[in-house]
């Protein structure tokens, strides 16, 4: 049985040494970043942070695709990704070996999560990076599972107990006492329980769960709240922010009997999953398929580059407006370590922004920023801020850039609006009636600004549900998916896939997991050792020719006819490099052979196998999305 490893995310900065040919990958905590960089003053020598969020949107993604570090240095994307994966592989193995010393490396199944909007080339790219990092291999592809992030979150959220789901903010100036198994999680519509009644029930060991929800600040806390907490067999604070806190109580009789959210979901229940990460927003719609809890996708994955990095870009635009775009560009290039420190400081402040607070936020400008501005502009930072002339931007004598709370909220507005538009487009899609719930997950889903924006917009249409530990929902769901990939029974095809005239699958077609398409091919010449078949794709489902608008070559199917393969039952998930369109010829026999190709759709990756019909022997087959 495969062993799953779950490791909490490590917060820090990724760095690669551009002068040592990628011989190290480090994950540095924010407090040690400055010290590490201070000893390497030349900009070309310091480890460069890498922006990778747009990689999957590239039309011609190959094994040689390059990305650029903050300081402008080109880096091989495959090398950077493989280093990152190798680092986490080593960290995971260290923990596994401490917990299970006798576990063999070959017994581990690795699950790598990717956005659902990624296309096949990006998925194959991440698999190739995993192989390069020592995670699985082309000979053992089954040891690496590619999981789609919204699906992982969906699986996890259904397994949560109701008291682990974050309800709406409570009405003002109240302490709420309520039972946790209300299905709608709406505090404004909840039936509030009397404090004395709950105290009696908890003290007597009734089989129930309860919540104490306090808005901050509470003018006169109820005197018996501490007594209520002490009377409970089990209590914990599940959520706390600047607006309210939630404490859950359980009696000895009720512990272990909490209602799971999926217990409220009947067969046919539909819900939307919105995964808001750092780089992208990923949206899918699922329907509970049967009584066993399996799921089917009823709308193809959609989304776009609207993650929390969009807030960073708005902040950068603000800096360009204040200090000039040329100066900011030169500062990023010449004082790269200072730029990293500046954005680290902004990240910390960004996480604390709340729509319920009106206090300004202070962002520390590095000394290198102040010094470089004086050197290049011949004036102080303070004078530039005064010249900008906004009441929402001020300078403090402590070297802080002070931003008004309204301005900070404005930095979130474009990204939140883009997310709202994507969700609205899905909810308004014909055929998607009766969607009852919206799961909001991902790292950006920790933001109270996003919470309020989504709930204000959609709570009248669907019940917005945010799980506790929202940023870890995908990671924990990936573990569940790795143990049972068949929990997803049906997906929607993103594109029409075909060879010259023959369509394999249509865009937005509902495809059962494991659905197979059989096609027979005959080599063009006798004695042919390799057959290469080009596969084309389109966002439309009404195309008939490869010359139609929007049709592009997306993959190459390579059939190795020279060496028959044993029937291992393993389907190829990655291809071999093919940088030519020719067919090799050798003397294998005088008769032309019929090769039956079997393509598997509906899973997170397209897979292929092939059979020599005449001999009944498997033929090596690879589908390659990275050499088009």
C-alpha cells in the first residue's frame, strides 16, 4: 500500500545560485534572508528569487524553456523546478525515515498538486522535473500521481466536521452560543442557544457539540464563559482574527461523534470549488456522484492569473507612481536583495489587512532603497512622497511608508474583482443550476478581504464555506486523493483532441475517468522502426481540419516498432524527446503491421499504450507534449 507523506508548507524564500550551475537549492526563513545576502554584494552573485507563476501559460513550453530571476538572469525552468522538488523530497524522506525506519523508498507514492487550469504540456513538464529530482522515473510512472488542486481541496473539505468550517461573521456586539451541527453555517440566521441551557447540557455530558463565538472587542464578557469552557471535556479555539473568535466545546459523550459536512450532502449535491493561490485562481464544479461519495466534474476547470501576487503587482505600481517606474526598475536590478526585503515586508503587512480595521499599515523601506533613491534622484524619499501628494501615503520618521487602510484595500480590489467575475461567469453558466455551496480554499483564501468580497457577492446565491486551516486544504486533500484516485469518477475535457480528421475527445465533453479511445495505425513503409503521429487540439468542438482557426499541434505520439515490450499494464504518461518529423527505417520484416493505440482520457494526465495486433505484443508508446 502506498505511503503518503504530508508536510506543512514552509514559509520562506526560494533561491538559486546562478553562478554555480544550480548546485544548491535553499529555503531561507525571512529573518535570515538579509544576513545571507549581505555577504554577497555584487548583484550578479547573490542567489536570485525566481518568478514561476506564468510558466504554465506559455504556449510553447519545452524542456529548454527559460525563466528569469528577479535580477534578470535566465535560468532553465526544468532545473529550477527539479531543484525545488528535490529539496522537498529530501525533507519528506527525512521525516518518513524518522517515523518508519524500515520503509523502502520504492514503496512511497508521491503526489504533486498542480492547478486544474494547467494544460497537458505543463503537467508533463512537472512530471519531467519530478523524474529529474529523483521522484519516480519513466520506468515507474505509477509512483508519481498528478493531483489537481481544486479536486484535492474538494475531497478534503467534504471530510471535515461541521464545527471545522468557518461560519459568517456574527452580528455585532454579541457573544453567540450555538450548536455546531447547523448545516447552513449562517450566524445571522442561526438559532442562538441560551448560555445557561448550554452550560447545563455541557456539564451533564449531553451528546452534542457547541460553539462560543465572541466578537472583538466584547464590552462585558459573560461571567460563566470560563466555567463553560472548564466544564467541557474538550475545547479548542478553532479560529481567531481581529473580528471574532470561535471556540468549540465537546462533552465526553460527544467526542468522536461530530457530524461531518459530507453527511449533509445528498447524492446529486453540486458545489463550486474556488482555489485562490499565490499565482492563479482555479475554479471547478463538482457533483456528488453516488452514495459512496465519488465525484464528477460538471464544468471544465476555469480561472486565470489572479492570485495574491496580483496584490503585490498593485503595490509595485503604487511604488512606480510615487518614485518613478525607471527608478523602481533599476532598484530591482541593482539592489535585488533590498527589493526582496521590501516585498517580504509587504507580504507580512498584506496578510494582516482587514476590511474591519481602519488603522494605517507601516511598511519598512530598506536602507538600500533610501540610499539608492538619494544617489539616483538626488532627493530624499520623504520629498518624493510629499510630491506624490496623496493623503493616503505618508512618511514616518522611523523610515516607514505609511499606507492608509483604504489604500491597502484598494490594492486588493482588482484581484478580488477578477476572482468575482470568474465565479459569477461559472454560476451564470447554463446547465449549472442548483449549486448549493462554494468552497473557498488556497493560501490567498486566508485573507479577510477576500472572505468579505466573496461572501458579500455570493452569499445570496450559494453558501460560502471556508474550512479551518484553509491554506492546508489542498495539501491534506492531496493525501486523500493519493490513497484513492478513483474518488473522482468523471471530468470535463478542456479541449478537442484529434489527429488529422479523427476526433478523440471534444472540448467540454464529460469524460469518465479511465475512458479509452482505440485507434489503429499502419506504418507507411515496411520495416519502419518508429511511427510518429501528430495530435492537434482546439478550444472549440466544431473543428474539422487542422488548418481551421484555433487548431494547433499539441503533442506527438511516438510508437517504437523496433522493440516489442512485455505486457506490463503500465501506461506511458511522458514522452521521449522528438525533435524531428522523420520516420526511421530498418529491416524488421516484410509485412506491414497494424498497431492499435489505446489512449486514456478523464484522468489528470492523458495516457497511451499500444499493441501489435498481429503478434499480440505491446509496443512502446509515448505521448510527448513538450516537443511540439
